[in-house]
C-alpha cells in the first residue's frame, strides 16, 4: 500500500493553519493555506483530519490543554532533532515553558543551547509539539510560526492563552472604554 497524506485547514485567532496527516499520524502543521506534502499524494480524508482539526480548534478556544493525536515522527529530519522534539512534546506541558538551555539538558543529546533554536525553527509540527514554549534565557527568543513575519506576536498570543504570559492591556478605544 502506498502512503498518502490528508491535508486540511483551520482558521484560528492567529491566522489560518494547515495540517498534514498520514496514515500513521500528524506529520505537519503549517501557517497559511498551503502545506508542502512532499512527494506524498494528497487525499480527501475527513475521518483522518477530524481528530487533529477538532483538537486544534479546542486548543484555540481555550478548552484543550493536551493533544492526544498520534504523531508521525518519520518526517522529522535528524536523530538529535527528533530526540529534542520528542523531549519537548513529552516534558513541557500546557502553561509551562523552558529555556533553550534547559531543553538542551533535558534532551540529553549534547546539542548546545544555541542549536536548540534551529531545531525549534525547523519543527514541522508546531503547536502540538510546542516549540512556542521554548524561551531564550533573557526573553521570548524567536518564533517562526505565523505568516507575514508576525511570529513573535503569535508566540506571545499562544503563551498568553496558556497563562505563561499575563494578558496585555488593550489600548484600543474599545479596550479603554471597558476599563
């Protein structure tokens, strides 16, 4: 049997996300309307997509803290990257965060803290494998999620949703009217 991928999308408060799900599990989450499925043929499989899109919708609505969809780790390149991302997925839960250095130590791979940022930037399954929870020792660090160069705003939004960061004051006229 040849492998295929089901691709579907979801509008969220931080923009459109697209997911790719193989027969083994979630293989990719991307920002925007397109997602490179590589050389795998794309199929229309709502049954395969429904759990992933449903759990992501619940997360963005603030009603889900943990994802329990299967993940297809075969599309993570590099053995050290795979170990680091699996460690992140298994060890850093909703509402918590780690620094690049702490994740380097947790993973036990010997990958230096400065290289953890590159692994986070190449994470093919953001949000579910929560690279937004990895911070620099002196602040937010970077984030390649989002579209149109708004990665740090997306990271702030996700961390605020999870309670890691406090909500910011709304300085708009509507926000001031409610104050």
